[in-house]
């Protein structure tokens, strides 16, 4: 199955730009609002990952969420729970079940990749799953995928 490009934007966060302070661990640590531009009508759920591309452990995960109902907007500032009221699960990232925004060591700058996936199903994963478990379970179910990269520090 060919994966189509999913276009999205986050207010105040541009590809190649900088993370707004409110979306970082040095600010309010709020997950960003994600506005989808071409969501497939076949999508059942959405998933999101946030990775630190500059971390010594390449691709260090700051956020992994799946089973968010397919809709045009993922609101910002999602609650810091394993399971959200909408049925989405926030897996283990940065040692917690929640969004953990960029927070590189002081005086350093890191690059982060935010990726959004549109899937054709609900995944039967435990909220104790990690990004690698999500990616394995999502194989063959990703209809669309898009990402942006931004810096902080």
C-alpha cells in the first residue's frame, strides 16, 4: 500500500523553524495544536510522534499517541493521561505517558521531528507501548503520513 503525504500545520510552529516556548519543557509543556489539511476520508484514527533528532540516542521519543479519532484538528494542550476521553492512548515517551516537549541541555540546540499518521484502523496496543511497538502495530495500516522539523534551544 502506498502511503500518501499528510499535510498539516501547527499554529506558531513552522517546518524548519523554532518550537514556540509554550510547547517546550522550558515553557508550559503544552502539546501543539495540529490542523490537518488533506485528511483521507478513509482514515479512522490519527497518531503522532515527536522525536529528538539531535539526542545521542537518535530519534529519542518525546511523545507517542495513537487511536485519536480521525478529525481535522488535534487540539493543543492535551491532558497528561495514559488514556484520553476520546479513546486515544499516550504511550511511554521520555519515561511518561504524555507529551514531553523539547528540553535540550542548556546552551544547546536540538532538532525535533513531529510526525502525524492517518491510519485505517484502531490499534489494539496497551498504553505501556513505546514508539517501536506503535510503529510495528501500524505497519500496513498507515494511509497518510506527514512531518515537520523544528529546533529548540
